[in-house]
C-alpha cells in the first residue's frame, strides 16, 4: 500500500511539471524555450539611448532574451576586449570597423545557416495563450547579403561564402561647406570636381605676407591635423584607379598605376605647398574640424557624425553638405566608405541567439527606426530611395551605391600610422616620392600589416 502511494505521488509530480505549472505569466511549449538567455553587446560610437529602440523591440518578441549594451571609449576598446576575453567574460556581440575584420577573423564566428530561437507567440483558438516556443530561423545566405546590401558591404563581410558581420548603417566621406565664406568670396556654386576645388581655393584662402594661413579654403596636404586623412588620400587613389586591392599593397607594381599613385599623392600634398595656387593648409593649423567649426575653413571632408557634432554645437554660420568631389574624366563616381559592423565572438556561449539578434535588428523593417532617429545613412538597398528624400541624409544616401574601400590587411591603425608618416615626410620635404628607397620603405611598411600577427 505504501508503494502504491509513492507511485501515485510521483505520477502527480510528473503531471504538474509537464503541464507547465512552473511557467508563470507566459506559457512554455518546451523547457529549453523558457530558459533565459543573457547577451552582452559592446560598442563605441552608439550610446545606450541610440540603441534602446532596437534592443527593446527585439526583447519584446524574444522575452527570454535579455540584451545588455555597454558603450566604451575608442581609446580603451581593444584593450578592454582582450582583457575580457582573457577572463572569459567578453561580450557576445561587439562592433568593430569593417577594416578590422581580418584582424579579428580568429576571434569571431560566421552566421550559421539556421538557429533555434525562443520566440513569443499567441496560440489557441478559444482560449488565447501567449507561449514561448523554439523556432528554427534561417540565416542569410551570401547571395541574400549581395542582393540586400550595397556592394561594399558584401565585399567586406562575406569571406569564403560565409557572412562574418552585418552593419546597421554605412557612412561615406562627404564635403562640408561654409556657405557664408562662399558668399563672401562671390562663389555662387559649391565644388563638384577637384578642379573646382583648386579654382576656388585661391579665392577662399587668406594668407599673410609670411605665408601664415588665417582662413583656409580646404584642409588637405597633411596628416596629423586632418581627421580621416587616410580616407581622403584613399579616395583620391581609388578615383584615379591606383591598384590598391589584393593580398598585398603594391600601388606601383604596374606602370600606369605607379603614375596615378604619384599623381594622387602629389595632388594631395600640393595644398600644403607654399607658393602654389592650391596652398591652403599647413601642419601648424588647428584640427581641421575645429577650424571648420570656428568658421575659418570653407571646405571640410567628413562623415555623418561630424554633421551631428555641428548640429549640437550650433555653429554661428550657414553650412551644408554635398557629395565628395570627383576627378574630372574619371569613369563613374567613386566614394569612400568607412563604417562599423556587428560581429559574434567565438567565445560566446550563445552564438546562435547572438547572430539572430544581429540579423533581426539589422533587417530593413527593424533598423529603419534606428536610422531615422539617429540621422544615419543606410547600408540597405531597399531604404536608399527613401533616404534620398531626407535632406539631412540625402548626400550620404546618394553615395552609398558606388562607395568603396580597399584595405584588407590585419592592422588598419598601424597602416594608417605608416601612411601618416609618409604624408608628413613628403609635406616636410624630408622624403621624396621620386626616391625609390623612400617609396619602397613606405610600401614595405604597409605590407607588414598584411601579415597576420602571431
């Protein structure tokens, strides 16, 4: 009799457990679906407020997933990542520049073809019940990325037919202009080509008798005081069809490319050469963005985040944005892309959910609100036409289809530093672009960054 009572109690216990007695508030179709998942997400430029909408919307449809975002300073970002991974407490999802993808290749995982995700849904015909079920969600294919995103994204994030990252937005280098300075110089139209820029520079630049610049037409010719100088120089080289892409850096390996490389670099340096008609900049001037913000620089090349900074600063002059200038005679247009992408850490214990979070939040229907609220340009083809009608974003949206970049090495910051040394050396007449030893040293140093660190 005692054994019969024990068996009866066990059966009752099994019934209570399997009938969902432990699922409070939401019904649970499976135990694994109801298990909470905690994702950590690290980034640099987006604030928690900027990402709040994306995260909240994802959590609303995935109630067992909790996403915690942490914003870090750029200067400490890589160090914090390495320290966290060493202690097995790193983020599941983290944002990096697209130019860092090769560097982090061994620390991230590609998007899986399918993942099982806990999703909230309503079931029942008479009695409606909200339940959490495990659903199999298909990942994107490489071809879908190619069709949905602009070309530069596909070229950057897809490797060996696998997807290693997805962006929320895509920024391109544009031209900021001070409308007041153009009006004062009786220049009714902003520049379209680099020839226009040379023509206008002499009318916009004011120089004292000892060659001190008190008002500049454009910030070109140096490295240290020009934000994103690397991108400007890169854009010039891409427009003039210098051979930059490949498994190594060799812009002078072919005769025509070598001539174009020299032409592009000399053109850039000419704006820091006293005595030339294009002279408008020197290494003694303040940071170019600061000088533009103070109303003493007519043209500045920058990104959408510079527009945000100008709006917040409330500068006391009229300014606008137009497309980055093009080289006359070039085939088509070419713009430079610089953007961040979201990746999943190899050490994440929730890789499938982490990738689903990226895929879901980066989709057109979900990321649109984030782009609209933060005035960010899209990387998705389906949103370009709408953004072209938004005056705050139109100049960027007009450029994304033909945006490009070139660096595929393993240490972009070091490559940028080597480029800075090269530009500064030329501007200071310490090296000569026609000197084969100087040129070889520069190319060899860039190529050092194409070797993966041990």
